[in-house]
């Protein structure tokens, strides 16, 4: 999702396209099929077929949806649920009330929803719904459609749901909407009735209150009919560029003389579908060597310096795509699009919508973050609502690493700010465990720091625990094992354990399930004898640098006993430190002048002032 810098939110959103004014037809690249993770793993599958007719004057649209749902679970399903996200943008909705009652509301939302007029609200109205041709009862409850099935869905059974629905695009409040502050006509995120996910934890029919999504893997076939003057891009591959007169830089096209055109997109193996449209989009492309074609859609009416930023972004976006593919795993689709959406940033399948009129640094930073989400969320599809730190924190880590590589910056220096923000939260008295549901944080600030910054530190500090090379191997194996699945925290941890040969459950438990903090101190130095103290509740292995009275230095490594091993190190390895013992004493080889714990600053110790004596 959006990228944070200290308490400032720099945003971005979603998208995907092709060619000079529209999208070129391209053969979809079928993502690789990975072996089942375990014999008991399963996930649901859904195929969407949708026909949409958009009225750009009233911002209302009519939709027909055919949905083929396969129950791969071992359970009999007696009901299903759909998300109706646009219903959040109505006065009195849960999103509206929460924004007006939380102590620190999102500045882009505040009380704006409560002031929307009937022709400005968002809605999705389900007019009819059938299961295998039989009409079924359904009830709209806020942003969720509750569906009573005609017959239960058996394990292994596929059923077809046919739906007619109407929608209205809200004035842009957050992520999606119309005519936003940058003048983008339509930013269509979370715009269709979307089947809720069912997994080993049951249904995830969460109301849309603040943030985060979770979707079912499947294939999309979408036909969008819209005013002929609009340039459209969407998740997936355009199938009919010659029919609509878009998609070729040269050559003759047979464009019909209609008021509306129908754009046909196909998207294989994704868990969401997004599109955007504007009559003033410029469309550029840039080929990634041995990778996808990148597409850039942005408003032609921006000032020249902003247009220059978008041109300058394009070669850097190629570098980003190459970096992420090398460091995590090969990007599996044939295209990716960066679209000016006019409202911060949000990741979606094969695309992002981002703010377009900021500085170049901001444009690059948000693009880096949202593109990074193509790996950590849109290929490794964690449940954002329950594990937001896994997609936000991992993405912020990898995009900052990419920034350091592309602009030749010191990654450890860039990370110091992140550690500092986490430390602020840990000492603020407002921290909640990372297991907190994303909508249940008392403060938006606490959610943001926990997800983005503490999630980042989880990875950066894990390199300190298991070694940088082991972390790099872990990320690649994690991608290889769980691409196109719904991994959980324990799945990532088990990969790290198998890669490093170390026991790491303590790290996941203390860091993500509690608000325990790390605080180690140098207690006393007496000649050759050094005593350290554990003040915080969270255990860690300890790197120690000893400076002797003769001016020489020696690095020591104190393993954490419950790790049952050590990271690769050139330091002198001494006896284990068992967590329950608050102090630890060791003998150096010569009289000691000074001692420093964690000299490289890789441990998230919240009181670094007592790390040196």
C-alpha cells in the first residue's frame, strides 16, 4: 500500500496497460505452477466474467458478472459473501464513522464522506443473483453482501453465480473514485462485487472500514464499454486493440464510429482487477530486458517539470523491475503499469495508481514501493488485514534496498531512520502487537509504524540474527515456495529456519505477537571481566566489540541459547546466553578499556545509550 516517511504519508495506487494511446494485445504469460506446499494445503479458486457499461456523465455503471467458484476446501459451504467496497463511501458508513471518531483520522478522509451528496456517494447495488440458474436470497449489510445458497457447495464442487448489479463511482475520497485533485477522471479500484476469501481460518468477510484487502486467486475476463474519447488501462492484457483503435504506434486500424468502445481485458492468475480511464492520458512504454513491458499513463495537462519527472522515471522503473526480480524472484507477467491515479498509492495486480504531480524523488519512492508490492502481496498474497507487516514491511524493506542500489546509497544509513521511528513507537505507550487486525488499531499512526516500519525492521534485524546471506536465500526460497499462494507468518519463518538451521520461533513470537522490546546494556567492566545486562523482555543473540587497554580490539559473538546454533560470523564465539538470566559475564583475553554491544547498530535496541561503556 502507501509508502510512509516518518509521519508523512507518500502515496500511490494501481494499474496496467500498453501502446501509444491504449494497450497493445499481448499473449499472457502463464505464471508458473508450484508444487503443493504441504499435502494439507488448499486454496479456493474463482473465475470472473464481467461486462461493464460506464456512463462518464453520471459516473454510474451497469454490470453483468458470471462467477465460477471452485470449493477446494474440505468443508461444505452453506453460504458465501461478497465485498461491496464502494458502499463505504456513503454518509453513516463504518468507514465514515470510524474516520470521524478515531483520534488521528487520515487527513485525506476526515469527515468528507459524511458530506457526500446522493450523486457523489459510491454504491454497488445487486439487482439479481443466481446459483446455477436458481435465484437465491441475498442481503446487503454495509460493504458486505450476505448470500443464502440454494444448495450447499460440496468439497471439490464448482458452482456458477450470475449477478446483475449497478454501481456509482464516488467522489474520490480514498484510493478509488472520480475527478480527483489531480484531475484523473476515473480511478476504479475495488469497484465490483468481489467474492470474499474462505481459507483454513474460515470466511474473511471483513467490512471495509479503513484499509487492507484479501482476495481469491483466479482468472478475470472483463469487457468494459466506455466513452470513445477515454484512454483505458487495466489489470491484464488487452485483447482487441484493433477493434477500438488503440494499441499500435503505427499502422492502420479499423476504428468504428461509435460513441462508446468496448475494451476487452484478460488477466490470468490474479486476485483482483483494477482499471483507470481519462481522456488526457499520455501513454509511454519501456521494455525491461528479459522482463515485462512497462506502461506509464499520466495526464498530458501537467506542468512541463512534472511531465519531465514521468519521463525520467521510466528508465529507473526498469531498474526497479530488474532489481526485484533478481533479489526475490522473476516477475511472472508480461506487463506492469504505473498510472497516475491522483490519490496517493495502492498496489494491485500488474499495476499501481500513484500521485503524479509531486517531486521526482516522491514519484520514484512511491513507484518503488508499489512495484515492490507485486512480489509482497500480489504474488505472495498474504492476508493484509491480519498480517499487514508482511506485505507493507517487507515491501518497504526491499524498495529501500533497491533505492540504495540504484542511487548508490548506504542501506544501513537509510535504515537508521526506520529503526528510529520504530523506537519512537515502542516508547510511546501506544504500540499494539502486530497481530492486531488492521482496522483495530487505536491510532492510525500506530498501525502505520507497526506495519511499515516495524515490519521493515523484522527483516533487517533478521539478517543480524541469521546472517545477511541467509536472509537473501530465505527471501528467494519464500518466493519460490509460496508464489501464487496465501502464505502466513509461520510459513516465512519456517523457510528462514530451514535456510539458516536455527530455531527462530522466539523471534516471531516476541516481535510480532507482543510489544516486548530489546534493551541490552554494558553493566560493569573489571579488568578482563565484562558483565552485560538484559533489561528488555525480548531476547537476542549479541555482537560485542571489546577494545583493550593496549588499543587492540576483538569481536565476540554471544549465541542465544534458544536459537540452538549460531549465525555465520568471524567473531570469537563464546558461551550461550539463556534468556531467563538477566546478566551475563565473560572473560576477555586482556584488560578491557571499553565494550560496545551491537557496534553496527543492526539490533533494534530501544536504549542505545547504555550499549557502550
